[in-house]
């Protein structure tokens, strides 16, 4: 991991440690949708190791289990999602989920199946096998194991930076490709990158018109009575979460982190990323 990424990881750990004590006074009611990316060996802040993933799932199994994403969209329970469709989700995460009797949703990028996302290629030259995404055949295996597939656009572009016509193609072509290759229309959509500045009102309207049932963002937080069905909040789980932080996130002792997705929080994170030259 580059020095900037190491510094960012240290800051994230510190913020979480500092937030946990006062955070216990601010737990919110509602569903918590966990966001994972790769579950493997790559050295990246969004990666969770297979061993840590297994420990996290074992803890969830002993504390009430999980619901499917549709249930979480209704505002109750804990759901598990994976963004981008890394091959290691099928290899490392799926067997653990199956052993726990859990369901999960993986948001795939049809225009990159079997390949590598642009930002992974830029960060890791040459792109390592650890960044490779599932093929269609592997996505079909994921479904055959009882898990769900969701849509994450055709090419993983930042929708807010695309004209409406390109947003339309990114969203509708993605749903169509999933239906063609897997024989099922995806119920759920995930905005790429997913912070408030990464999608706009046009994106939300196009997702509604495309026929999805609901959509998830990557804005941190809980989905309570006032939840937005077209931009459900999620809880990031990443390499900087030890078990105490994971439990705090699931139990609501870190719901206070939703301030990081306020307008000021997003601005602050962008400044930090620029200073550290991270993404
Ligand atoms: Zn993504």
C-alpha cells in the first residue's frame, strides 16, 4: 500500500476509535446494509481478507443473522452486498456465506466481466489477478448458489459526470445485459462510487424508469422510517475495520459516521484524498 493510502488508513482507524465512545449515544433505528468489495489478498483499503470475512460472518451468525436486500430496503435487518463483482467474492466469500445460511447481493459491471475496472488498472500496474472481476459464467454460478445479482452500470462511470443520454445507456444497457446473460431482470441498482456527488437527480429518475425496485448509494448510514428507497444508505466494511469496529458498525455505535456523508463531510474527505493523493 502506498504511503498516502497508509496514512489514510491510519486516519480512518483513529476517527473510528474516537467516534465509538460518543457514538453509543447515537444509535439509529433501521436496516443496515453492509458494503464489501474484494474479499481476497490484494493490498487495498477496500479489501477484506478471507479470514476477517469469515470472522465477521461467524459473528453475524451468532447475533441474529442477515436478511436479503429486499428486506433491508423495507427498513429492517442487516443485509450483505458486494460492489463490482470481484471473482474472489465467488471463490472466498460465497462458501462462507453458504455455510452460514446467508444470502447476499453482488452488484456487477456487465461491460467489464472477466476484466478489470479502470480505477483498479490505474492503481495497480500491471493489474493483479486479485482485481479480476467475475465472468458471466461465474456470475451464473453465484446465482446458482442462491445469491442475488444487482446492477452497477455498464462501465462503472461516475454518473453525475455523464450527460443524460450516456447515463441512460449506462443504466438501461446494464439491466438488459444482466437479463440477457443471466435470465433475470435485476431488482437492485448500485450507483458507482455512490457518494452524494457521484450521482444526481437524473440518475435517480433513470434508475426508477428503468424498472428497478430500489437503489443503494454508498452514503454511510442506517435506513429508518425516513429512508430513501432510491438512495438507500450503506455501511462500508473495509481493511481498516478490526472486529471491534465491525461490531460497532453493525450495532450502531458508529452511526455517527454518517456525518462524513454530509456536504461538509464529503468536502473534507475530498480535500484529504487530494492531499494524500488517494481515491
Ligand atoms: Zn463500484
